C-alpha cells in the first residue's frame, strides 16, 4: 500500500467520524438548469420504445420487477428497500453504513440483489412513462416511492449507503427522473421536496467517499459521472461537493486510465466495459452541456471504446469474458432483456437501435468490419471474422491495477461462434457472494480452455478474495505469422504455454495448436476444458473425432494423437435449457459443467476434457460438418 493510499484511508476514517451526524449545508440552491439532460422531442419517440415502456410500466406497477435483466422478483408496494427478494431475507439496519460489511450477508442474502431496486431503474421508467405516455399513475408512484426510499434510507444509514458506486448511480438516475417529471408537469414544489431529500447527502457522499487505490475502477467512473450529471443540472451543488470543472478534470484522467487507446477496458471484463462506457458517455455529454469542453483525446477514447465493444462481441450473445453483473446505467432502451443487444446495434448501425437513437442520435464513430484476417487489439484481444466463423482469442492481462478485481484467469482462452451460433464459450461469472466455490471455479484457469496443469506445483496467480488476486500474471507475447495465423505465449509459474490459432480458408476450419515448456516443475499432465453452449450435445465419432451439434448447427472436432485422452460430458436431458440462481437448484452436476449465461444464473453445459502427458505440440481442429 502506497503512502498516498494510507493517507486517503486515514482521511476516509476522519470523514466517517465527522459524518456520524450528517446535516445538509444551508444556502444551496436546487434550481435546475437545462444543461443536462436535454430531452428530445417526445413526438419523435419510436414505437419500439413506447410499446416496450408501456408493457414495462404495467409490470413494474404490478410488482413484477427484473433484477439483472432476467431474474424475476415479486416486489411489494412500496418496495422493501433492504430485502433480498430472491432469498426472502430483509437486511434492514439502523446502523451507520460505515459500520456495516455489505459483503457478508447471512441466510443466503446477496447484497447485489438488495442493491438492485435502489439503483432506481424502475423509477426512471415510471418517470419516462409520466413524460412520454402522460401516465399519471406512473408519475404518482415514482414520487411516492422516492419519498418512501428517503424515509427508509436516512443519509449514511443501512446497506444502501455502503457503496459510493450505488450513490453515483442514484445521482445519475435522479438527474433523469427530475428532468422527465418536470417535463411531465409535476409541480415544482413536489420536485423541490425530492431534490432537498436526495441531492445534498448523495453529492456529499459521492465526493467525500470517492473510490481510490485498487478500488478505483468502474466504481470511481460511476461516482464521478453521478457528480457530473448532478452538478451540470444543479450547479450550486458545487458548494456541497466540488466545482464541476474540478470533477471533470478527474473524470477525464480516469477515462484515459481505464480505457486503452484502442478502446479496450483495462478491467478485462466485457460487461463492465459497457457499464463504464455509458457512465463516460453521459459524463461527457453533461460536461459539454454545462459549457465545459472535453478534450479531444478523451472524446476519441470514449468513441474507440464503443467501437471496441461492437468489434469484440457478437450481437445478442451472453458469453462475455471476465466478470459481469449484467449492469447498465440508465434504462433508456426499449426492453431491458435486450439491453446489450440494443447498445451493440447502436454502436454498429444506430438506425437499427431506435430507442437509443431517440435519446442520443447516431453513434459518431463506426469502424468497418474486417473479414478473413486477424484483428489484434493491443489492450488484450484478437478477433477473426469469416463468412462462417467468429473467433475471439484472449491475449489480455489479468485486470486493472494490483487487485484486478473483475479479471478472470482466461489468458489464451478461445471463444468460437459458427454462423452466428455460440459453440465454444466463456463460462461466465455466476455470482459474487452466493457460492464461493462456483465463483472461484468460474474465474480460474480450469474453467477456461487455455492449457494448464491439473495439479500445478505453483498456484499462479493466487486468489485471495472475491475481488482480489495476489498479483498479475506476466504479460503475454504474441505475433502474427500471416493474416490467417496468430501465435501467443504466456509464462506461467511452471513454464511457458504457447497457443497458435490458424484459419484454413479452403476447408473453412480452425486449428488450435498448444505446446508447453516446463521450467520450474517436472512434467505433468496438461489439460484443457472446452465448454460448449448449453444447447449442444457431444458425440464420439471415432477415437480422435467427435461431433458437437445443436438444433441450429453442428461442427466436427478432430484431435491429434498427442492428446492422449479425451472425455466428454453431456448434461441429462431434463437439465437442457434449464437455468437456476444457485448450483444446488440444478442438482448433482460436476462443477466443470457449470456455465453462467447471466449474473445470478447458472446452466449445465457439455464439455470436452483433453489431456496430454508430453510438451506437445497437440492440436484440435474444428470444421463444418
């Protein structure tokens, strides 16, 4: 821990001591400006948004809420803001948030499920309906539930005040809520009461308790974005926090630190890439709306980050790399179940994402798709497009800063799609707190298909906690032999691992060739675990060939004789297509078969386990049938 971080920790303790008895500052004007957001002409709202909103609001008012875009919750009226509706546990507390450990929740409760309603996604949708649909019931409930939240969440008390990121998200949402309710004709007295309840403590907390050190990842971006939006709309809140220009300067620095020049996010987690990107996009627009110029370098970096997301991810595909909690910032899309798809379409062709285009216009930086050649992003990934295949090859470091909190041990992992269908997948995230065993497995080498020892003599890097690694692994080296072949090397604790990926255009096939060079241990069994999308089934065709097939496609896999053994696993038929929030709900299945298509969602998938007792090279070839 650096001397600077020690000082910041001491400062935080001093703030916590003085904030035991919070009282708002006097003389802060909460008269709003029109700097941000500037709402579009509601008459131009696309049908997709209007219809999706109307359906969504009916569900919200009936208590049918979604967590993480897919998990059904039946919520009370008003919501119980400290309840884990999945586990059926209420964690209301009158204790100061500074004395609570949000990570340690008993009786199966999960802080992420508790926090989700207090991110106010549903309240934004109600305010949106009040404006776009002239829905008076939605308007009344939005106001009623905000007052109820404030009554049940006094400043700095309880679990909903334990995270600066959650505070930043609520500032973002309330900025939109206030603008939409005002445009809907909500009386200014009503809005002023909400502003006085919400804005002073939230801006105070967001500024004083900014994330720092190894925790300064997407959390800090979110905290700064929340402050920027609030200060742009209510400039006098600077008396309660800091001048907008000062917050903007820190924000610009963090954008450049957390996104690489090619647009990749340093956290090495694709779900958090989009999450962080949206904070950056809104922060840029709010700064410029308030008359503060954003540097060309920062604007270019934000646009590169959007283009990166579009290039690295197939449309509507859930199999992202690194951690993901299916988070988004503001629910401006038509349907939350298709949030990532709508953003992906907006980046690629904004006209194909009408709801987001309504709010933001066209995405200003679209890169042309490149086919039949490897495209390498220096921040850590290579992708290859052909008419049949999309391949993503992980060349990344573990993650951002020393803790690498959202990184997985996935270097050299290969994900493959055939004619738009996921075939070889990344295993996903699962959950952060619900099951430590599954959490650790899904983040480990053994859950990914990069070559590894089954019983390594050195655990490298070592996992020290839910979001903590002991160190970063060494950087990868890579080179291209041709536009069809790329080779990468990773130094592991026991030696070096090589992987070469080659595309053969005449046969439209992919060859993955692995080699291991031992330096710090005796030769040991080398293995890979190839996880397939859950809808696939595997069938042996011969001792060295197998068929992977689903209702939509099939591919053939051929193994070289250097792979001395292979083993396939197919889920029981009754488990196909089934998802559950916990592993125990899926019955007795091997952990190697678990994959996670979304946060707090597990499924059972087929896999191919390969083993070799030499240093190689050993190959696996994947071809159309």
